[in-house]
């Protein structure tokens, strides 16, 4: 399975998880995603709850922006963006270009009430 297909499956799962019906109150959250100052062309995001019983969420990145509805509270953020090493255009065989330090230590954020959370990432020189 190519990395593009994996990314697509991941995106569909995130969308399905983030769009489920529940009695929990959700906040509209949006933001920007860039890598080395360039808006991410496309990708997916996953918001995993820190507290048991909280709901996970997901979002699709399009032209460096995402929008989603999330329950309030602490979430661990995971991002997958495909692109080549010279830009952020997706290619069929391109790897996830999210910086290694972000992948290995995903940040924990607090979901604000109807706010914006941006992710401006910088790749290390080794990849």
C-alpha cells in the first residue's frame, strides 16, 4: 500500500471519528499547518484525548488550513503530511514530511473554546 493510500485511509478514519454524534459539547477549532514556512498542501490530523472517556477527533488539511469540531480538553496532536523534499506537493511515493521530533513527541494542547490552533513546524536538517 503506498503512503498516499495510507494517508487517505487515515484521513477517512479521522473524519469518521471526529464527526460522530455524541452528547458531548464540541468547539469549532481551526488553524494553519506549515512546514518550514510553507503551507502544507494536504494531510490529516488526529486529536487523541488525554483523559479517558473524552472523544478523539480528526481533521483534513487543505492548502495549509484545517477546520474541525472537537470536545474541549487536552488532546495529543498527530499530523501526517505528504510531500517531496523540495516543496510540499504530494507525490505518489513521497514520505510523511512532518518533522521527526514532532512525530516522536507529539504535542499535547488544550482545545480552546471556538479558537485557532496553528502548527508551524520546522524540519531538522537530517529529514
